[in-house]
């Protein structure tokens, strides 16, 4: 088992969002930053659930997701 | 025409029998829109002239003895992310209103009109479909016709409101994480989210290509099946559409439950909602003879993976617009899209790999049962403007949590029929009937059994 991922603070979330917005050329007003960071933290929490789940290296995803079912 | 509006099935029968003209039906619907929409706010565009011309053409064709299709004279409307010729496809946004008008209708609109249906207009929705409430900062909220102080649900809020108000018997919506099933639940309607890749998405504004579906909402199971059957068909212009034959469901509806093994989803789906959500599932389970409980493995993680993919793909889709006109977004949508810009690509890849793992596990369940029941929403329609829900004693943000039961299902593209139940004298709440891929027919059959027994009902339309 790998170590649990470290927590992300609100300050770090704000910094990550600010950098991503800058890289994307999106002007980020001061008054939008807190809500965008809160949203990002919610995604971080969701991503943790996914990242914590062990998958084999061979578990590839399909380039086009087509549901399959054989009765 | 007076009294309760007619269902799509009843309209078709009345036209065939010569009791009604398409013009009379369309004028009736337009009158209901004029009378109610100032309050309900379901429509953003009404194409009355086009609809009346189309109705007259249908009546003329019938007068000449021509067959005009299985949906002859049925008025319908579409979430305003569907292309409507001559209108900019706004997708609930302010920004898209500056786009060039659509050169032609979207594929599903064309299919329905080819079957004789009549388009009445475009419907309100949550901006860019990133929504479960039906509220919209630019167009105002769709109001729930069951109680106008409450949300219609979203993002196909106008679709739910227009049908529940009886303005049209049929509306189209889109469902990425629950946007057909949530408003169906909150407005007390039947809604079908087909298998991912079944219906062409050509001529609709996307949100999350990995998860986007289109489908119908209606007042009865027969109306769902009638419209769904007409919309099936190959379209080379949708690269995600799967190569499937047209598989009509209407002839299957009255086959009953014989041979169907039906279970209730436990685990994630038995937690986190108000008691009424479970009461509705219990009522449906009892009526369908479903005593077995199955655990859909890792459903909460599936929801989380859908959340990550949605945030990342949504942000990627709108990055240019965020760059050019961030101030013109609905603030609730903009904040989440900007947050989505910061998601590492590796998280998305991991979520997609998990998706494949999860799909394989859920498919194994379908070797043991044909249908699975689950709540559609954790609560009945919240009040307009409400920001939080109290679920199992915890106060949680309303927007993401309205989709806790729908997201793990659409994540792997399973077909679902949402059916409206009325566990007490209060507002309705929906139950999901979940089927294996490509077996919409089975979910519709079970929905019809519940409707026939009076367990699930819309109660807005006359059947004939």
C-alpha cells in the first residue's frame, strides 16, 4: 500500500486554481477565487476516492466507451 | 379542447379517428403555454408560426389520405441545447445567444418531426447543463408546476416543467449525470435516459462528451416508448453513437413482469437520502415483487469518478469562453468551471480506467438480475433558491447532492426509466428502474407494470 495522499489546504487550492487560470489565460477576479477554490477542493475530495482505489496497470480505458452486455 | 390535456398516445388516436386536427391540438398547446408560462417559465422560445404551419401541413396530408407517422400531431418541445433551425442554440447561457442561428434542427428533432410530431419551442435549462436545480441566472428558474415555490430540478428543468404543467405531452432533455432523471423525479414525470451511445447527439450542445445522453420526458410510459422508438436510428454525424439496430419498445410494454428478476440496490443507494426516497423504492419493489437486495460495488467511487470527469471535461469545453467572457457565465457555473481547469490529466485518466473496472463489476450483477431499483433523488423538490439539504442529519450542499443516486448509473451508460411515485400526500419523488445496456425495453416494461397498477403515475394527461 502507498501512503495516503497529503491533505490540500484552501490556500494551496487557491494557488492551484490561480495557476491553472493563468495557464489557460482566464482572468480570475479576486471575488471569484474563494468559490473556485472551494469547488476545486470538492473535486480533490472526489479524486481521492478514485486515486485511492487500486487498479492493475493493465486496466486500460476504452478510447470510445461502449457499454457491452452479453446475456 | 378543454379540461386536462391529452397524452401523446391519445392525440395520435384522436387524429387517426378524425376527432381532432393537428391544428386544434397545436393551438391548444399554444394556449396552455400563453396561460401558464409567465408563471412556470419553462419556455425560452416558442416557434408558434412554424408549429401552426407544420400542423396545417399535417392536416392537409391526412386530408389527402397520406400516412403522417406514429407521432402525428403530437406537440413537443426541447431543452434549449438542441438545435432549432433559425435560433441560436443557447444551452441556457447568455454567451451562446450571440452564436449564429442553427442552420437546421438537431437529429432527434428531425426524427420526431419525421414521425409527425410538431416542435413548439425551446425550453429553459441550467446553464450549459451543469446543474441539478433548473435555476438559471439569465432566464430565471423553471418553476415546479406541482408547487411553484419549488424547483423543477435540472438541468432539464424547463422540460420537466413544460410537461408537468401540461403545456406539451412530450419534451426532450439531456442527461449527463442525472439531468433527465432529477427533474422527472421532482416534477412527477416518466423520464427515459437511454443507453450511452443509443440516440444520436448530433445537433445538441455538448457538456461532457464521455457522459452525455439525450432522451424523452413524458406523462406516461407509452408516450416515452412512442417517442423513443421514433428517435432511434443511425446517424453518421455522431461519432459516439454505437452501431445498434432499431429495437422498438412499444410492442414490449404490455408483456408484464414474467421472467424478470428484479432487485433493489443496497449500499450507497440505501444511504444518504430522506426516508421518503426509500419509501418510494419500497413501494415500487413491493409492487414488482423485488425482495432481493444487490450491492452495486463501489457506487460512491463511481459517483466521484463521474464528478472528476465532469469537472475536467466541462472546464476543457468552456476554456475559451472562460477566457473571453468569464463575467457572462452564471456565477455558480463559472466557479466550478474555473475550479475544473486545475484538475490534473492523470486524475481524469484514472477515473476513466476505474469506469471500465466498475462497468465489468456491474455487468456481472446483470447475470443474476434483469432490473435494479434505486431512488432517483435523495429528496423531493426543494424550495427555489434553497442551497443546502439535510440528509441523515448532515447539512450538505444541494447542487451536487441531488445527483448522488443518478451519477453512479449514468457513469457507465446504463439505460434507466425514472418513474414518479407519491408515497404520501406531499410532492412526488422518482424511482430509477435500471436495466442492462441496450435493454431499455425491460425498464419500460417494469415502468408500465407500475403505471398499470397505479403505483407510478403522472396524473396530468388524459389517456384518451
